C-alpha cells in the first residue's frame, strides 16, 4: 500500500491553477506565419541535389547516354565546358540563375529538338568546339572577345547557326 505524504505544517500548500486556455485561431496563424518566415532554406539539400546531378552529368558525358537527362544536366555540362575552354569557372550561375538556365535548357530541348536530349547535347558540342577554336585564335593573337554565355547557349539564336552549319556540311 502506498503512503500519502501529508504536508508539514511548515511547508506551503500548492496552489491549484487551471490549465491555460488553448490559443485562439489568430494566435495560431500569427505563430505559423512567423515560423514560416523564420525557417532557414534547406541549402544542404540543394547542394546535395546539384552535386548528385553533376556526378550524373559526368557519367553521362563519359558514356554518351543522355536519355532522361534534364535541363539541369545541360546547365552543369555548360559550366564544365566553360571551365574547360576558358579556364575559368562561370560565376553568373548562382543557384537562382542556375534554375533559370535549367528552365531555358528544358524549353530548348522541348522546342528546338523535339524532346531529344541527345540532339541538344550534339548542338552543345558543336557550339563549344566552335568556341574553342575562336578562343584559341584570340589567345594566339592576343585579342579580346566575347564568350559563350548561358543565355546564348540555351536561347534559340545559336541553334539557327548550328542548323545552317549542318546544311552546309550535308551539301
């Protein structure tokens, strides 16, 4: 049997307090909006996703199998080719602009290449081979010049040059 503690005459008795009232709808909404703004963005997940896509892009580049690749893979391929040709990392592809460039690349694949990622990659190879020759000439002749930016790469302007070059080569 349990013994009950009897308060000593010298100890104060505990006061009974009713439980606090539940928060009102307004208080809940206010605390939810504050929490929503107070959350930090999940940078680590984004970095991990980008790194995973970069590794997948490298694997695809080695194997030549681009089936199922996305605009993000092409943007990462662009960044890699930029560094290879110019010897400098592209600094304008911040996370925000990388997303915009990936959307442009997706539109390019869908609109200009009828969803064929392999054809879009062939276009990128052509444009970078051309740019590599131009950059070599610039360095040999100590000339300044532009560079192949992501807006030009994933816009439609260069695709026309690519198709003209293909038509000239085929006869």
